[in-house]
């Protein structure tokens, strides 16, 4: 997946977790997104599928996404 994150824009991701990863809380997942450079992070869902939204607060970046990220879309303001 090729996608450029742009500073100040809000994004939504679909996260597909493996068997053991499903045990992670939404707050733990949100902390990972904050550590990666997102602000105003919210994670919803449970089990193997979660949805995270947040504002990219770092320089524009074309990241390599981990295999758990199956979709990234920009959310209109």
C-alpha cells in the first residue's frame, strides 16, 4: 500500500489483528499510534478488527505500514 500521510490531516485505518494481538486493549493500540506521530487518536472495535482515527502531526511521510494495517483513508474535515 502506497500512501502519503500529510501533516494536519485526519486519517482512518482498519487494523486486522492476529490471534494473540486481539488481546490488546484499544488504549494500547492508541498509544502505538501516538508514538508513531498521531494526535487526537481514537480506537474502536474489539477482537480481530479495530478502527483507528487520528491526526498526523509529523512531517509528510510515505510510511511502510505493518501487515496489520489493511486500509488507510483520509477523513474529510
